[in-house]
């Protein structure tokens, strides 16, 4: 088995360094199924010193192969990574994920065990992702209830045979804004009969800076973008399941509209409470409260994009 770890990155050099150093420290079983591995880094038009640093430090990262593209988003970056990969198994992670020493071996073991169980390679492994704000020692973070994910195909930590990605058609590069490009590909993989196999031994620690009020404009913009991309997702797969995923239902309007009091609880009115929680050393709790109005922005973004799409279709038909 030849593993190709595909990592899109954009202006994340400090945590990318930790990500790549962890991948260079992988412990592989001498009698294991992994023959070798490579790390494909696709720089998505970074404006920091990512490319220059990688080129200057190339001797420290013998497994890394660097590719570059103009800023087109993670979907296009992952496609380029798959196209340039030499391996027969693709492992997707994000550039802010720091993995354990047994990460790749765990994915390989999980794939082999699942294939032997079902008698087919129509499987992919989904590793555990633990969110952390601890930059100095990210792997010290314990697993929490908020780390549980019900996603079918989330590219923060999955391993899959390359030929299934190619048969499904890779990622749709129209998903250039934030969100859904991986789960949309997951719908197509599910139609091919692929089974998700959870692989908790393949642990990755997803780092993000501690929540602060200064992040709110960016987070709100991400939710609006996610709404727009959600409508594209639904346009491709107009099912009730997708509507539930993108929060385009009366239930979500009632839930988040009610919890936010129709938008009265927002980044301005809740700012004092959020800042107090941050000052008390509870930034994660503050973020969970902020998700009330962030989700309301997302629901509004979904419906605004959907109604705009419907108007454009009606105009085109006139």
C-alpha cells in the first residue's frame, strides 16, 4: 500500500509546520501493509511565506512534494493533489491538523480490516478529529462531546482508495467559497456503495486559535458563504437529506430563529456576555453560545441564496 497524504493549505504556515513535522515522525510497522508514503502539499495561492519556507526547509521534509496553484479554494487544491499523487490510497487531512505517530498505520490497518470483513474495497476510513486551541501542545487535548461528528465524508481525516475518488469524479470546483465540497463528494461516493468505517486510532488534533470577538466578522461571513454553497449542494442533489444538512428547512428556521429571538441576540447584543466568558478563560463556551446567532446567519444565507437562484431561473425562462 502506497499512501499519499493530500493537504491543501492557504496562509497557515505556523500550524502547517507542526502538521508536516508530525507526518515526518510516522511509526510504520515493519511487517505492515504500508510500503511507503508521501505528503502532497498544495499551496492555494498563499500570500504569506509558506512556499518560500517549504522550499528553504525541503531537506527537513523528505516525504513532502509541493505543488502550487492560484487561489481557487480547497476543492481545486485537493483535485490537484490527487492528480499529482503517486499512491493508490489517498489520505485527506487539513493543514491545521496535527496527527499522532501511529496515524497512517491506523488508517492502513482500518482499511485492510474493513476490506477483509466485507470482501471489497468499497470502504473508507474516517479518523477521529479532536478540536484544540493549544498551539504549543495540541496533542494534549482530550476528546470531548463536541468533537463527535456524524459527517459521512469529511476531508479533515479520511483515507480512501484513489480509484473510487476518480470514479466519483473528484471534487466539484464550483465550490469555491466556504463549505460542503467534501460532503457533496460524499453523496456521490455513497451512491457508489462505499461504506464509512470509523477509525478512532487515527487521531488528528484540529487546531484553531482561541475564540475572540475579533473573529466574529470572519465567522459570520463564513456562515453566509456556507449558505450559498449549501444551495449549490442542494441544486446538485435536491433531496430532503441534503436540505437537512444545509439547514434549509422550516425546522431550522424555527430553531435558530427562536433561539436568537429573530436575530435580536447577535454579535452586538451578546458581545458583553461573550467577552466576559472569554475573560473567565472559557472561550470555547463563548463560541458555543455564539453559534446560536452564527447558525441564524447561516439559515438566512441559505434562504437568501435559494430565493436569488429561483429569481434568476424565472428571469431566464421569461
